[in-house]
C-alpha cells in the first residue's frame, strides 16, 4: 500500500467532511453516502481516526507500522504475511498509519481556559460492561503506563484499544509573578479481556475433553487390488449459519438447508465417482465453512452478516456435520482432512480443525492437517496441489508461491495445480512460469451457497455447484465430477 496523498483520493476528502460533522457514523451508512462498499468506507473511517487521534497502541498496529516505516516499498500482502495477519486487517492498520502522517496534536489553549493548580491531576474513570474510558489532566502522569498504574488498571482484565497523549504549557499568575507549568492530557479507551480469556479457557477444556473422549476406531481393511488414484472432495464456501430469504434473493438458505445440500452433494459426487477405485480420499474442510467469526455476527474483518444461528449453535452443528462426513468417508478409503481457513471464519475454523484433530485422535485411517499456514500443499506421486481460500493472494503470484513454498514438491511433480474458493464460481486459469515449461493450473471451485441480500442486490448470482476431482498418480487430474442442486 503506497502512501496516498489526500488529492489522490477525493472520496476520502468527502468522507472527512462527513466524519467531521458526524464522527459516530457507521461504515454502512458512510458507504451508502459515498457510493462505495462497507469495507472501503471502513478504511476511510480508520484513516480519519489516525489523522485525528494519531498512532494506535495496538500491538498488531505497532508491528505493521514498524515494518512500513522500515520497508516503505513493501506491499500490503508482504507485510500481512510477515506479521501473520489477514490482508483486510493489515489494510486497516495501514490506513490508520497513513492518516497518522497528518496528525496534529491539539493546539495550545489560552492560559485563562487551561486548568490551573487547583484543577491539577484530574482523573475521570468511566467503566461499562465491556469498556472503560480513562481521561487525565495534570502534571504528575506523563505516559500511558503511568496512567494505567495511577488508575489501578488490572492488565489481566483490560487491554488498551487506543489512546491519545497531548502536552501543553500553562501560564498562571502567582505570588512571584507569572509561572509556566507543563501539563499532560492523556485519554485511553480500554476493552475487557475477560470474554476472550473465557472463550480460550472453554476451548482448551473442550479440546482436552475431545481427546479424552475420542472413540477408538480400529483400522479398516481396504481392498487394495487395482486401487490407485486420489479423489479430492472440495465442497467450498458453505457458509453454515447464513440466512437468505427466498422473497428477497430468490432462493431460501438456512442451517437446515445447508446441511441437506451438503450431504446430498457429497453422496452424489461419491456415487458419480464410484467407478473409480481410488486409494485415498482428500477431504477439504473450510473455505468459509462457517459464515461468521465473532460474537457480533460479523466476518473476521468485522463485516456484518445475515445470520440465522447463534455462534455456539453454528460451531456445534458444523462440527457434527464434519464428524458425520469423515466417519462415512473412512469406510470407503483412508481420508486426509485438509483444513483451509476463509475470510469469514478464520479463527473459528482453526478451532474446528483442532476439534476434529482431537475427535479422530484414535481413529485409524484419518489424518487431519490443521497447521496455521495460510496456504497448504498436497503431494501425490507426480502431482502437487496447492490450496488457499483465495481472498489474499493475486492469482498470477500463485505459481511462484507454489514453487518457493514447496520447492521439493515442485521438483518432484509433473502436474501442478492451485485450488481456491471464495469467488463462489467456477473458473480455470493456466499460468506458465518463465523458468519452467510445465504450467500451473489455478482452479476456482464453485459453491453450493446462494447469494445473500447484499450480494443479490449487487447482481452476484453464480451457478451453484460442488466438485470432486480424480488424480491419477502419473497423469494428473483425469476426471472431474460436478453436482448441481435443483
């Protein structure tokens, strides 16, 4: 993200005018006023916050700021990959950093209006259920840490969301004439950490419980005569929990419909591929399997969603659906489960992957891959297949990523592909790296999920489908099976 001058972004200038008169306006309303999508309006809100409040004390922001100032030519993607954040979150931090370049501290007030000795060291401490606001004026406290200590803030319960610090001189008349005193004004907005701690504690206990209660399932004897090939099952972008009204979008969608469509598609794809004696199943889990990531029914980046389930329900139902599917698949062939996070469910999908790992801990013939890498690679004889959700990477960068992130697999393979979701539509792209004659096929796989109200209004209406792909050990992908719901 290169530094943008105000003249280069007329929309930001309009946004500034609106935010100056209505600082509490939301991203959706601002987006409507500017004629842009909510994520774009949110970037301008965050940039305005940086211009009016300065740099943030958020640890992720500090890391992004340091990298940007040390490497001004680095792209957003490179910074995101280095600090381990999503591109959307990195863009928000960079927007704040850009605005902070124009930050001007509050001007020095007139002596008659500034606090004098009898108003020195004032602290306002306002506590809400999940927020706490501190505001200090005086000469004793000069840093944020001193303010936290002065207000006796329990750092295991509260964390700083943002803060501002101003310094000014006060002139006051005393017995010996005019005297000048340096005063500080510090404001801090805190958020409660207890909810996050409770959720993590519950998750840790759940994982231990899953491992302790994981059923022991003995090995299944598979007929090996004539078996060869890998069957990949990629049912992308289910968005479990999403709600669509048929009256509004033309097709109803809720949790029950999602589960029925998933099971129907899985059975249909397996029936169509029944003539192939595959030796292994690759079951791809994730790619926006869940529709939301936070308690507020938003995506990982904070975009509100039309949701029909509470977060507890969607997680429990999603886990049950995956366990049922994997238990069935292992009766057909050994199963490798590959967990790929999306932009809607980055955190919860990682937790779900852990739950599946523990659930099948004692199950022979099932392997769950749930590492934190944003892109994952599967080697099968002369085939190398890369997987990612597709919301961060540029398509033309994928062949180079395939070669640099798995050089050994690249060297041993003859057939190379990258499989993506995210776009809810089917596309094929062939890239030929300059240093190799063998091309890399990028597949954008379709989705069973219909558009919600916003996507329907914007005209996004791709054909619903799910696919299975059969890879021969030496010949690459030689068969593709498609399920299209009625």
